[in-house]
C-alpha cells in the first residue's frame, strides 16, 4: 500500500472491513475513504450491501457502512 490510511474492523458476525485512503483508493484525492467487506481476509462481493468495494465515503458514510456490515447475518 502506498502512504495513506488503513484500518481493519472486525465484527461478531464473521465479517470484517478494510477502510483505506491512499493514492490507489476511490475518493482519496478528495480526502475520502474506501471500504472492502471481508470474510476470512478475502473480499466478498455477495453481501447485499455491495458487489464491489465502496468508495468515495466521508466519515458519516464510513460509519453508516460499518453499521450495515455489523448488522449482516452471520456468514
């Protein structure tokens, strides 16, 4: 990863999230973040939240997306 920000958040339902902002992430040039939804360290595309990574998120968008991931049924 290029210089920037990365944080992992784990949830009790078996999912985790990778939150990034670097020169390779969607929206970083605007000070925004990108989230990938993970299960067992692999990106998953079939959660019903998204079928890809979620880019161009501000702080509220990150918080809202993390709440959605937290509320997913156990995988």
